[in-house]
C-alpha cells in the first residue's frame, strides 16, 4: 500500500510539472505564431508599395522609389479594441489622402460566434471608403454589439497616428483598459463575500440562505449577464489577454477570488454557492428528485484534467482561449455556441433530473483546476516541512560538533 501510494504521488508530481512546462512551451510557440501571422497580414494589406518603412510603433509608410526618391503611396497601421472575449487587433491600409482602402483582422481573442456575425454582415464595405479626417464609425451588428465596438475601436486606434501624420491633429483620447469596469464587478466581490459567509455560518437557516444566494447568483451572473468563469477565463490569464483589457472583468474577478479561497481554505466555495450552471443543475435535481452519486472511475477523474490542459495549451498557442471552449454555459445562458455544445447542454440538463450535478462530477474544468491547486499547495507545504526538518538537523549537528570541540564537552 505504501509503495503504491508513493508511486502515485511521484506520478502526480510528474504530471503537475509536465503541465506547467507544456503551457510554457505552447505559450512561447504561440508568440512566434502570432508574430508571423501579423507579418503575413501586413503583407496582405500592402497594395501598391514596394517597401514598408516604420513611422511609429505600429504604423508603416508604404513607399515606391523612383529616381532616388521615396514616394508615400499608402499607410499601413495596426490598432486594437476590446471585445467580449478580449483584445481584437485590426490592420488598415490608408491612402495618402486619408481614405481607408483595406481592412484585415490580424489577431482576435473574441468569441468566434460573435465575430462570425460581424464580418459577414458587410462591415468591411461600410468602413472602406471612409476618410480618417473624422472618426471612423459604422452601425453595430445586432447581437454582437461589443464585437462591433471592438472592431470600430481597433480601426480608430489604427487611424489615429496616421491622422496625426497627414492632418496634424487628434480627434479623441485613447480609452483606459479599465474603462469597461462596471457594477457587476463590484457585485462579484459582494456575492463572493456573502457566499463565504453563507458557507461558514452556523445559522439554523443555513440551507435556505445557501439556496437564496445560489438562485440570485444564477439570475445575475447567469441569465442576466452570462459572466460565470470558465476554462476560457483561465486561458485568458495564461495567454496574458487580460493585460490588454477585457470588455467584462467579472469572470476574472470571480476566478481570482475563488483561487485565493481555495489556496487558503482548500475549498471551492464558488461551485457550491455561486456557480449559475451548478444552480440550474441543483434546481433540476429538486424537480426530478435526483440522487447523489460519487465518481470513482479513474478515467472520469483524469479525463477532465487532460481536457482542460489540452484546451489551455491550444488557447495559449493560438492566443484565443475562447475559441476552444467546451462548456455549455454559452448555450444555457445566451444561446451562443456550436451544435455539439447545444447537444451537450441538452444531455446535461436531462441527466440533471436523474443524477445530481452531472456536469460538475464529470467534465467541469473548475474541479480540475481545484485539484491542481490543492495538490501543489500540499506539495509545497511538504517541501517546506522537509527543508525545515533538514535545517533543524543541520543546526543540531553543528551544535553537537561545537560541543565536542570544546574541552570537557557540553553538559
């Protein structure tokens, strides 16, 4: 038994270290990929020039050389905006007279479903032909307002330095990356604090209080705003997307609060008292009088961990964590997602009538994250205790050696 337990711990430590190394490797490779992709898109935007000369950090002059002279025939500029899933980077081609001639999405962390609504809607045709002597605008696409705004901000951000070069003036100041902070972010702190209190209180009505917190959270963070945190949120942190700003910080706040609580108390209060999808499953369990079950199968224990690691690695490589989301939350709270996610959502909802919280017990990435955090916390504590013990032994040996070197020894 001891040998089996020891081998298991060694294997778990190996997997933990390997996971971190894989994420680091995919993140590094993703940086190279993103850079090459940007260069390819810039080449696509080049229409007439023979050479691009830097005119700023993300701005280039397209020149044609004749008779030892360089004539500017176009401007290439890159800008960014913040969408629902994160940063969107767009490149534009501007004529010497200030007319927009070409547009390309160089990089996007936006949810693909929203982006697919915007680009085929003819947005590019409405942008091209506009003059940058005024602010570049277009009507937002219904059902994808944040994505439309992100594209508009990216184009305006790219046009700003060229406008200064051609016309010598600036129309508007850049937005702060924290300008999208809203009341839901404050609500995340409040709800988390209430959830912690509700989970630890000895009040006789504790069960009812927990239910009230869970139901309100389902309404606020679920059906009203769809701001629950997911594997995509974890991917945003790893890829560094949050450094450039987010349209919605609430999922990130909930995740960070949850991680701090897990590391301190070894308990995931978010899943039990806040998670909107967990609340939906519990409500259905009440309706169907579902039975609790404990997952003992080793495959069902490791599969969600491998699935989450794969998702995070792909998100880090492609710099778009949202594109590899496999959770049913988008379908459940916003009817946004692919057909296979729609089918998965229906299966989970029906199963919830028979089995209590089937998603939480099988595929939920938050459980995998919790296991990873608690395991490494325990490992770190063991290392600290071992080092402290070795330090005490070394100090004792030193003291004994000093005593023996003295005449008559130590009493």
